[in-house]
C-alpha cells in the first residue's frame, strides 16, 4: 500500500504508477528534501508537537538516509512515486513507526515547493559564479587586446572600426545584467512555503518563521494558497536563463564566424574543437556551435512552464510536477556551457594582424571623413553626399580612402587638406570617439575599471549567499 493509501480499496494501475511517478527525475532533490525535513522536525520538537526524543531519532535517521542516498546504498522506487515519499519510507525502515511523525503538520505540496525553492536559490548562486568566471575571462582577453583593432559591423556589413577589447567588453556588460537579474530574483526565491500545508495551513501550532530561519530564508510566503501553487520563481529563473543563453549564443555566433577562413580573426584552442570523420583538414568550433544550438531547448523549457501554469486553478495540481525536468535540464545546460566558456575564451588565439588588415581594406573610416568636413562647417547631409561620391569612385578604382592622393580628394572638396591622412587611420578613428562608453583607449580602460568593480561586487554577493 502507498503511504497515502488508507482510503483506497485496491492498488493503482501499474501504468498509472509508471506515468505519474516522478522519482526518475526528482531524486536529485534528495539533499534539499532532507534539509527541509531536518528543519521541520526541529521546529516540531521546539513547539512540543512531537517529543524531543522522537525528533532526535528522526533527525538521526534522516542523516543516515541522506548518507545512504548519497552513496547509492538504497533503491529509490517508483512504488513510492517521488523523492518525498521515498525518503519517508526509507526513514520508517531505518527508525521504525516513529518516522511517520515527520509528516506532522506538513503536506507534499508545501514540501515540494520548499525543495524547489532551495534548489533554485542554490542554482542561482552557482550560475552567477559561472557567469563571473566568464566575465573574468573576457576581461582578461580584452586587456590583452586593448590596441587590437577590427571592423565593427551593422547588418553584418563593415561599419566603423572598434577595438577588439571594446567588442569583448560589450559581452562583459551583457553578462553583468544577467548576474544582476539573478541576484535580484534571489529575494523572490528565498521565501519559505513550509507550513502552508496542502493549501490551507495546519491545525498544529507550528512556527513557520522558526523553520524558515533554520533554512536561511529571508521570509515566509504570506498566503498558504499562493505558497504551494507559486512557481513564478522557476519561471523567472528560466527567463533569466533564456537571456543568458541568448547572450552566449550571440558570442558563439561571432566566434564561429571569426574562426572561419573567410574572417580568420581568431583560432580556438584545439581542446575546444573537433575534427571531421571524412575531411582530415577540418577544425570545427563544435563547442561554440553546440552552445548556440542548445539555446532553443532553454527557451523551450520556459515556454513549456508558462503554458503549463496558464490554466491552473488554485492551489496545487499534478500538472505542476512538470516544473522540474525543464528546470533541471536548464541548470545542467547552463552549467555545461558556462564551465566550457571561460577556458575557451581564455585560450583563444587572437590574430591581431588579420583584424588590422581587414580594417585598412574597407570604408569603415568614411564617417570620419564626413565628420572632418562637418568640422569645416559643411552641413552633415552635404558632407555625407560628398563622401558617398568619393567612396563610389574608390570602389570603381578598386581603392580605399587612404589610397587616394590629396588632389583626388580635392576634386570633391577644397576643404580636404593633407591632415586627412592622419584622421583616417584606424588608430585615429577609434581614438576620435572619446565619449563615455566609446572606443577611445582611455574610454575602454574606463570600462575595464568599471567592470572590475562590478565583478568584485558580484563576488561579494556570491560569497554571502553560498550555502
């Protein structure tokens, strides 16, 4: 018989057991489940709901069960449906009928909500730490490439030259927003549902705050119905994860492009590439491609959970069992991607000369020629048209702006003088943009300093919230 089977006259159909059991995936909540049970039984004892002797026996038994699960010394059975019932059954086997007192004043509904909150807050800290590792690897590469210049693109067309450091710093600040979103969401995760019971609380004189304090929650969920049916915190984690995945995917796309023969801007370390079973010359950026590809599954888990929740009445419904597999897979997917990303960035070989040669063989300095004319009091629209004609002439001659003699420049405007050749060099172009957040050397160094401060703050937050 099931632990809840008192009112039933026959066992559930075997196919029902197989279909509804969640132990195959929620067994990974064993540590969180036992942590919550230890706090619960301590609270029951402190409030004289069970005796101290019984509480000590149950606590000792729970720790033994935890060790046995950790060491794979016990069988977690579908007959007991989920991790909560499996732990309780193992506890009763370990300490006898007194183990049945553990569930006093508690339901699986508030228990699973508690386990998921503990798991989510741990995952929040873990993913934050991995993001910081990626930030540091990007910052390290950026500092090593402060004077490396490459084409910047819009519409995947050459636009204006930028420092490679500036380009990498864009991702540092993207990931900073990701860390900030995770840290902000933590306070909504870190509320205890324990004591809400099945949906309406309990008749026992429990102390919800006591248990919350033991589990290091910042507060308690104020409404019992909401406490057991809320999965907003999982949705929010999956939403944050989707943004992280999107940011990773964008950088992966650039790494795939940059490492191609057509760009030849970088070379990824052999340790992060694979070969072809047929073509011996191939070196494929498979890690970057797979991180890019796995973004879709993270998006899918978010949409799946939102869709599952949208039609549910209060309070708990069995549909909510579907919150776990997508959450677990998302955490695993991000852990894998982020753990690989930091060393892949750190070991990346930047081909500085190839980047520079690309810059001097394009028209990404054309805007600076227009700005040069504007500084001579020519209206921008007129300057834009003049430079457009010069560029067209260069294209027809298979030349670039710096290839033109002064006499040819002056056919289009007498305002162009010999100093134009200093204005149009890649170094001059990037340093001319001397505003906050732009490409001038001093401004990129400011970004280094700002990012370093933010990363240190991230580390402090992580240190405070680590288990």
